[in-house]
C-alpha cells in the first residue's frame, strides 16, 4: 500500500492541505480512504471484484495502521445486518460489495435508509447474472436506485478516494442522515493502478469530516432509551417516506456544499455533473463511470474535425440531477445515452428513461435521445465504440429524429457454421453400474455391509467429470470428487455451488460435466437441489418419466466448498431438517479460494488468508474452525461422514453408504478435506501428504455418524501414526509462522482445541448415546 | 526523467504481457507499471485481464506509459502493443499472442527455441524477436520466471532504469521473504544480460496485417437459451499442456503394478487404462500411459506412486510429451 511517488516533476493540484501521490487501484483507494477515516466497524463478505477492499484493510490492520473492527460475515445479508446494527450504535460504518452480493443484502438497504442510519457502502459494479459473470456492468447499481441511498459515482481511482471522503460527510449531515453508496466500475476502476493524489495526513482527513454526529439518538445511551424500527402502518408510514424523500433531495445541495469545501482543501472539485466540452456541444454522449472517460478522448478527436461534441457523466445519480441535466442538454441537438445494464422491457435503460423524463419535465422536445445498452458483463468499450455513439447522435441531429431510439450495442448473431456440435455420447449406463460395489443391510441388525473392489477395477468406470477443466495444477477438488463419485453406482445429477469447482468446469461454451449439472449461487444450492429432488419423485409418481421413456434412478449430489457451507448454512440445515433424499458433499479447502483466499469459518485458527494477514498486530485467523460435520450431525440426518483422498478405501466405502442412505432414507452430508496448493502455499505434489497429515494430527478425524451413532473409521493413535499438529502445519506456507516462537501461545490454543474435539469424538465413538 | 521512444496517437507507449496464471505476469505487470511511474517519473496505468480461470490458464497484463502530464482515460485492454512479453512459448498453440503488433514491435518470448522457429510459430511478418530462457533461469535460481522476464523487458525498455526495478524487487521481497531478495536480483540480472535479439525486416511487398478485433464465435442466434451448455464434457477439446511450468511425469511401464494410486491422485484425469487379460487370462485393467494434453505437471501422481513407475522430469524443447502421449479414447459422437 501507499508507495509514495516522487513529486518533483508533477503538477500538483492546488489546495490548502498537504498532499502526496500514490500509485494504486480503485479498491486500494477505497480502503485507503477508509483507513484514514478510521471507521469503527466494517462487516463484510467476499465477492469479486470488491473483495480486495476488505483485504487491503486487513493487511493494514495487521500492521497496526488503523483501528477498524473488521467482521467477516456469514454472507452479504449478514454483513448488511452487522453494518446496520453497528450504525445504530452511533459510530462510523463501512462496507463494500458487488453484484449478487449487493442483491443478497438489498432487502436490508431500505431498512437502513428508512430508519435513517448513515454509513458508506462501496458498490464495485459488476453484472448481476444468471449464467455467472464476474465482470463490470451496472446491473447491480440499477437495483440500488430505489433503496433510498444517495449514490455517488467515481470514474477513476482518484475519484474513488475523493468520493469516499465526501460520502461519509454527506451521509452524516443533519439535513441528510442517510446511508450513501459510492459506485465505481469493477475491474476497470477497481483493479487498474493509477497515480492518485491523497491527503497526506489522516488528521487532515478527520478534521475535514469532523467528529461523528453526537446529537442524534442511538442504541447505546441508557439515559435516553429509543425504539428503533417500530411497527408503523398507515397513516404514519407515508410521512416517514416523505421525510426520507426530502432528505434525499437535500443531499444534492449538501453534496455541492461539501464538494466546494473539499475543492478548497484539495484543489479537486466535483460538481453534480461532470461536463466535458459541453459549453457549445451540439451532440453528446451521456454515460456513467469509466466508459465516460473513453468518450472524452474521442470528443477531442471529433472537435479537431470541427464536430461540436461533448460528454455528460453525473457524479451523483441519487438524487437524480434532473435540473442540471436538462440545463446541460438545452442546446444539444441529440444525445446518445449508454446504459451499462438493461431495464428489460422498459424501452430503455434506467439512465435513458430518467434523462428523457428530465427533458420532458422542462418541456425540451428538441433534443433527440438515442439509447444503447452496451458493455454488459464487462464487455470492453473502445474508442471506436464511443465514436459510433457520437455518430448515432450526429445522424439523429441531422435527420431531426432518432431512427432507432433503443437498441443493444455490441451483441453479435454468431455464425451458423460455428454453432456448437455435440462432442461426446452419454456415458453408458452399464459402465456406471459396475456391480462391483454392494451395500446390504444386515438382516438382523440393519447395519450396512459395504463391499468395494480394488481401485484398479474401478478405473474402468467412467469419470463423471471430463479432462480439460481449468483448475490449478495440483488442485485437490477433482481428485477428491472423482474418488467419491467412483463409489456411486449409476447416474448422478449434480448441483455445484459457486466456487472453484463450478467456475473451472463450466467456462462457456465448454463444460467438463459429462452428466447433467446445475449451478446456483452458494447461499442456496441445498434448497435448489431439494426442489429438483422433489420434482423428480413427483414426476416419477405421476408416471411422466416412464411415459417419456426416461431413466428414473438418479443419485442427487450437491457439491459445495466450505464457503458455501457458511453463506448457505441456513438452506443446508433447512434441507437437512426436511430430510430430502440427496447428498450434500462439501470440499473443504479452508477458505474462499475462488475469490482469492479469504478466510471462511472453516479456516483453522492462525492460518494466513487474504483477510487474516500476518503482522505485528495480528497473527492469522483469530478464531477456531467451524465443525460443520457436527453441526450437520445435530440435525439428526441418517448419515454424516468425513473423508479425504489420502484414505481412498475409507472414502470409497463412505460414498457407497452415502448413496444407499440418499436413495433409501434421506439426507447425507459429507465433508472431504482437499488441498489448495495455490492458497495453502504448498508444493503441488504434496496434496495427499498434507491431507494425510491433517488426519494423522487429529485435526481432521475420519469418522461417520450413522443414525446418530458415531464411529471413528480410522484412529491414528491405534495405528501408531498420531502426529503433532506442527508436523502437519509445517507442510504449508500459510502456516509456517505458527511454528515461530512468538506463535507459541496460539499454537498451544489450537492444539488444545484439536485435542478437545478429538477426545469428544472418541467418547462418542465409545457410546452410541453421545 | 525518462523519455518514451515512441507513442500512439493518445500519447501512450504500450506493453502487453501474455501468460499463464501462476507464472507471475500479473505481478510483473504491476511491478513494471509501478516502477515506471514511481521510480521513473512517467505517468502510467497497469492492469490485468481478469477471468475466473485459475493458475495455468491464459492471462494478460497491460501496461501503458505516457508523459507525466498526460491524462489517462483509456481503460480498455491494449490492442496495439509496442512490446509484447510472452511468458510461455506453448501459448501460441491456443492464443494469438502477437495480435495487433506494429511492424517494428518487439516480441520477447520465454523459450528455448530459435528465433526462426519462433517467427514461424507466431506467423509474424517482421519485428524484433527477443528470446530468454526464463523458465530455465528460474529453475536454476529457485525463483520465478517473471523476474527473469522483467530483466529481459528492462533491456528492451531502455527508457526505464534497471536499478530502480531492482529496488522495487528488493522492496517487494525484503519484508516477508528476505531470503528471496538475492536470488531474485540475480534472476533479474540474468534476464537482462542473457536475452538475445534478432530483427526481421518485413519482406518487400508484404503489407503488415491490418488489425481487426476478433469476433466471438458464438452469438445470439447460435447460443442455447439461458446460457445452457448442451454439449456435455466438451472440455476434452481443450489443450492444457500450456499449464505445465517446466516439469512433467514420465511413465515407466515395466515398473508399474497397476495399483491405480496415480489415477486417484490425478486432478486432471490424465491416466489412460486399458482392459486386457492378465496372466491367468482374466480381464483386468492395465495402465497404458499418460494423456499429456491435459497434464498440468503437478506431479501428485509421482508422490502417490508406491513404486518407481512414475518420475518427475524437466520438460525440454524436445517434444517428449507429444511423442509419449497416450491419448484417451473418448466415446465421440462422430464415431457413430
């Protein structure tokens, strides 16, 4: 963070405060501003491309550079709850999110604005999508338009920094008292490193924003108890909304006032609208955020050809600057509005609709408006694309009407000769039913007897996943999953949660799934698959599958990472309590690896991740790992197990049992520990060695819980294989620091917890009633 | 202060790095852009093409430099690079690494191949080809190829001061990994000193290819509804050999006991089995070899092998993988 640039040769913006230059990305600048503001609390949950904001703050925290309490939530809904709760306590609150994460917290946003507690949320714009897309567009932003939060826009990393400082002051202003969103483009702005001028001393930042307001009621004043969020029906509710509406409109003038003060301080001024060469413009392009900058270069070129072109890009879209936009367009013959998200069916994107409304309100019928939906899912917007947008405006100005007022831009029909042609035949049913694996209940005791062949014979069985997936070298997911699938006879329908396994097997137009596969976001896969399971049984009962000549025996498997068992814990427990006939298989790699190795609740204590950094003020993850297997066992489902590929026959037997229970009794939950060489910072070839050591150190005991009865299936103590946890930890770069002298206490605490859980398990093994 | 040798119409000198996740092009790009701006007084921007693809998949890093007072507004990927840095010569198999180059662009390749071989593989009309065996240097110095590539890049980018980059390297490593400072400085210097150049003038009468932006293959008339992929398992069409970073397993059939431990360990399903009669005439599975098209060189199989039937070896420019590949026999629709 914050490598200062030698400023000798740089033109410095004039201001009254001492400033310096850094070379950083938009995400870094949001974090940089937050650390200078020194918020009280940040509740967060990882989602690309905004995750880095929390990562940078965690890194700075480990070096003692700020005091913000960083709370890793169980999901965005949880993070919004943490932030809301914290804001009722009268201190300063911060968050960052994107896309579906924003939508997952959406329900909380009107609660916060409606009860009038300020905070700042950085919305790093990304596509909200069915087929998963992690890149930048404004479909998440547009869902925020009706939340009652003022929305500031930031076209580049400099503005991200400046707007973050303005935002907190705006949010806390007595005339506003609303939570504020700062919106900037995912990847284009969040990940591009730029030269940014910053206020040098954080005391100057704090002086500018002032103390948190003390004259509003909050939840931590026993002398003045308050009821926050009452039950309010008509006739009172509409008055609360009116207050909120007034506050929102006030935000415009307050922003202008703060912006002027900020300009005096730093020399950088942000009017409501960023107008580029609009004074005498006859044609214009209206666009939000980074793409507007691309248009400015094109304006320079067009101007040199004698075309009077300009660009309008608002610095604030809530409240919508209706008056200023109408004024800016007063003498413009035609404007092309680029919307980086569609409002499906509305005959225009949200910005075009609002801009048209602005013109209509002032009675401007002469400015022609052309609207194009562009850049969806992060599709690049090049200078020649911008030129095309100006061309559309020029044509409409010449003709006096817009030939096609609304259309998409940048979509392509594709060529029939390149239409996808199927490559593989379906797997043969007889190959999948080897008959080599048998599970039979004992006639007297009901105990399941499992027979499995040598692994060599099972090499004939087709693998469920195809080669050619894009996982990292040495990834443990696919060896782990396939070993489990080897134990399952017949057909599988799989649902994968969002995560590495999903992303690397389904990069369009390729799929590594040889049988049917479904994706849903990782808070909801258990529920989704339970719906499909019930549809299967009902269609089967009605005879519809038989009628269509379709096969009617499937084993349903929901595959999730450990992250999906954090954010998706609620639906997983619901699915368990309903006892659907399916398997939930968790591959645990001890973190949110898909988004860049953030801590999950399953990350063990002390382990280094990108949100549990190592430094003088922090030593990795501060709390213990989640015992998901025991949580699931407490739902009293028929079968729970743990396994790893290092104990192949153990896992194979458990897979066979899992299938039997899922097909005959109900829900099965299994957790397999798998290696992530990239983020465990371990050697690719040591994948099995590390998980084997995890088992032998009793950190990850192999056991099963059948109808509530626990059996340890492999006891390293009996085999004389028990290792100290340090023998396991020394194999990974992410845990090397735990072997240092100054980690002694933490290591001891971890060791004790491992031992306690292991002894508990042994006691359960001894007694069928525990 | 540094003076840029040439710029495009917006005032930028543009560098594009073509790589595979895990070789460190993203970090190299960050360090390069940072050093240009922080250490050499230019203005600039650095970013990578982000996908959700992982280590071993293609990535690009983009670096733009301009004079300190130039406004940077262009956020788009670099299409017309003055310099291309290619981190792995197997990338040509699947990617048009030299897309958009000028007739006088410089193309740096991490390779053991000759300039003429590379020119043919890249199908370029002219330009300067710079070659550095960055993988070899990295394996010898126990560092990463990106530092050697940076060294070679600094020979090409003679408007930047190599001493300033060495400072950046020192700063990057000294806090967390002080033992890596010296090997990385050595790697950088070797890259700088060992890079070799050959310039090809465009042949007379051969016009440089005009740049055109590639169109996606599929479109709204050919894609299935809802983004559904109706082509199960078609990822077998991919070639992942580019993911290997210098090592691969060799199979020694005579020592194999067909225990399938390798098959369990392999994340990429590279082991090819065949059913044959055993000594007693009963049908039994035998390992026939490795499909190197999918092997990413993790060597998990070598660790898992209880005998010495698999060994981890350096991959040289000798076509070993192609010669010894045992291809999977897939049940293809076209065979019916």
